[in-house]
C-alpha cells in the first residue's frame, strides 16, 4: 500500500487540485491510502465531504500531508516552502518547469526526493501527453486573454479581433504550430480574426494547411518571417516549446518598438522562461504590464483561470501514471516504461533530464543509471 498525498496549491490564484474525487476512488480501489489537505479541492467545486465519500482521509495542514505521504501529487511546481517539506525517498509528481528555475531545482536536489515532471513524460510518438490538456486550455485562453487586453481600458489599441462589416479584422500571429498553437488558431478563427501561424516543421505546416486551408496563413518560420508578421500583428501568441529546455527568445525588444502601440503579446511559453525578450512572469492578480507601448500577458499558470475544466482534463491523463507508481513502486514503474522514465527530472540529488541539466549548467546523470544506483 502506498500513501498518496494531495496538498492544496499555494501558487497565486491557483485553484486546481492534483486529484479529483473520482481519481481518489480509483486509488482506494487499488488498495492505496489517500490523504488530502482540508479544502484542497474547493477551487474546483469539491469540499472535504466529497473526498471523504471517495475514501480519502482529510488532514488539516500541508505539513501533515507531506509528513504522511509517500507520493505527493500536485499541479504546479512546488514553492520553496513546499520543497522544504519534501524528504529523501519521497516521490513528487507534478509540473516542474525546472529549466528557468535554479532555486526550485536546487531545493529539489537538496531534499533528496524523486521528482517526476508532467511536462517531460512522452508517448510512443514523442508527444507530451501530460502537457497536452493544459496546452489545449492555455492555447484557447491565450486568445480570450488577448481579446480582453486589446480593449482600450486594458491598455490595448482598441481593436475588436473579428472586426465588423466595413472594418478590418484584427491580425493574430501565432509562433509555434504545436498543441498551444493549434488551439489558439481554433479560437482566433472562431473570433473572426486574420490568423497567421509561424512554424519550422514543414510536415506540420502541411498538416495545418490541410486542416485549416485558407482560414490560416501557415508560414515557415525564419528570423525574417517572424519579424515581418510580428510587426504587422495586433496580437502575437508565443507557443514555442522545447521539452524540458528553456524557450528560445524569438521576439526582440527592438521589434516591439516597430509594432503598433497597444498591440498585445501573450507568452504561453513563460513557464519555460518565455519566448519574448521582454517577457517576465506575471500572476492572475496582476496579469499584464506594458513594455515599449506593447501589452504583455505572461501568466505562468494560465489554466488556473478555469480550474474545474483544467483539473478534470489533467486528471484524465495523469491518473494512469499515478496508479502505475502506486501499484508498482516508482523504480519499476519508470524502468518498465521508457516514456514515463523521460519524466524523471531529479532523483536523490541528481539531475536526470539532459535538457534541464544543460539549461542550468548542472551535471547530468541518465535516469536509468540514477535509478539502478
């Protein structure tokens, strides 16, 4: 039997929860014990009674949860106060985004825990199945946020993305044609905007062209084409991802000075450091700031704005992996599944994901070697 713990999220305006009651019930049916911090699920509409009905034990504080649990299941990266509660041999399963965060990385190393990152678990196609649902949410929210930021009161240029008869539509440029980019395209088209996507993969460009046809201009991404379409856009959405690594900076400060004042940048890559030179992390309390006359939206936990949808979508894909750890033990669960093994970022003070190690200039130990040792 494994004890699985779910603390309440403490990041600013983060209402999601690591396990919903249905997921708790599945773990209980597999013979495991689940401890939940009181009120951990209230942000998504679940009270303590709902968790007790599913078989969980409610504890009063995060400290109690961390002390009792063998496996901690969260949503967002642990804050430093939470890292201090982790211990050697304990398993942490959550989003980590370590590449731009040396403080968290060092704290996880010091704890001696085994930290598995949702965002670097792969599937047989090389996709990121535990990142996908939140990327879908973030891609759709990006356009919703951008449309709001374009309003004059929010510092925007006062443009309606869909225009009206006799008035031009707004222009949306999306950098990156992956899951975030695809969902941003869907929302932008739905709002009636003129949409351009910039992508380096020629096969992906062909897929997007087949899917969207004349609804989207699918352009091969070069420094020149990115600059051209950024400068003419009313909204630029950064949707670039290199698994585990820091995002490349593709939009420079100089470009901003040539954009129309009141245009909007939404950096969905901000969890990995951001793909705009002028990006810096923001929160749902203060989501925007203005640089060079351009509104920046760089909230690091965008899906937290719609926590109920996000929590259910996340649990749908994480639960099988949680059950695998609980049923088999972490070493066997990881070593039997090379795609799951790619999620291991830190083990007993060692960095086990090469992209994280390279981004932070730290020594790298292959995950399988670290577990064997």
